[in-house]
C-alpha cells in the first residue's frame, strides 16, 4: 500500500471551523482567492469545499508541500494546482485576485515576509478586496495572553527573525500600502483573525 501523501497538521484541523466562520462574513461571492503559505493543503481543501462559487489558488514557498496540497484538494474542481510563491519576491506568480488569506505565516517567517505579503497584495488585490490574516498577535506592544508570550520566546529561540507580530505595526505598514483595517475577530486559543481591505482612491 502506498503512503498517503497528505500531511496532517493538528492545529490546522482544530482552527478551520473558526476561520471558516470569519471567511463566511468577509469573502466575496465570486472571484479568485489566493492562499499564501498553504502548508499541508488542509485549509484550502476545507474552505474550497465550503465556497464552491469561488476559485482557490493555493501557494507556498516550499515546493515539497505540493504533493500534500494536491492530495488534499483532489476532486475539487474549484482549486487550481499549487504554485510557488515567496511573499518577498517580485513579481508574484499570480497577478490578479479578489481576496487573500494567510494563516499562521507571519510569525514563523522574517518580518520581511509580512511586508512582502502587504506589498504583493497591494499590487494585485482587487479594490475593496479582503486580506485575511490569522494567528497570534501582540496589541499595543503587549502580548494578549501568557501563552502567546511563551510561544513568542520559543519562536525567537528557534530563529531570532521569527516572532509574534504587533498588530498596530502591521496596521501602520498596511495603511502605507493602501489598506484599511476592517475587522478584528477574537479566535480560540488567543489568536485573532484580522481583515484588511484594499482601498483605491475615488479617481482610480
């Protein structure tokens, strides 16, 4: 019997319902959703099944994950094949989309990856399109829970360029790229779902 290529990340399985509830409130009714840092492919498979009218484009910097993504999304006609996307690279391989989702990436990547995510989305996201982030965040420079502070310390020990990011700092960087903070959702396990919207001047 051949080995199942599907990777199974327990945290992804645990948080998918809560994230789905947020996406039901903020995603457009049609168009293309780009998922940045698709990882195992569990999220995109679950969300694509729940939104059959949307086209989903999974992506990741690590091509070794593509087999798992393909296996999880097999049989879903509204999911494109995974594409390699490094958030810090220019240009991105997808040049137009109506929504972006990115879960659990910016704290396990250098700060440049968060800035690259904002840069890429500002170039190609449709006007008023949502940029949806999920994960732990600091607010006002402070951690929101002792568990997040401990997690932040573990991340820094693993790689000094990683860490729980401050939402105020992200909002300021996003604002400079044409985004407005739209909504913040409290999530289980001291996480947040944060939704930015790309604002385009009226004369565009």
